[in-house]
């Protein structure tokens, strides 16, 4: 399956590890305009922000209540 996400806004749950992190990285690399990450611990997204921040990527974080 192929689809174009360049300049799109995406929302990913569980985005700070495992499959969710891989999907997040793929979408960023494919040119997503903004990615919203739904995570339990917002500090865990720091590595993604540091890795992709210089490319103009912006993260919107949504903390989930357990």
C-alpha cells in the first residue's frame, strides 16, 4: 500500500516506543507536516524531537492518563 503523507497532520498513539515509534519516524521521514504523539510520558519523546527537530519537524504531545 502506498500513500502520500507529505504536508499532512498525523496522530499516533503509543508513539514513543516499539511499532508506534517506528511509524512515527517513517511518517516524519516521509514529510509529515506535524505529528501528534499520544503518550503516557511526554519526556520520552525528547529523543525524537532531538533527532528530527533540525529538519523543521514539530511535535504536538498529548499526555494520556493511565
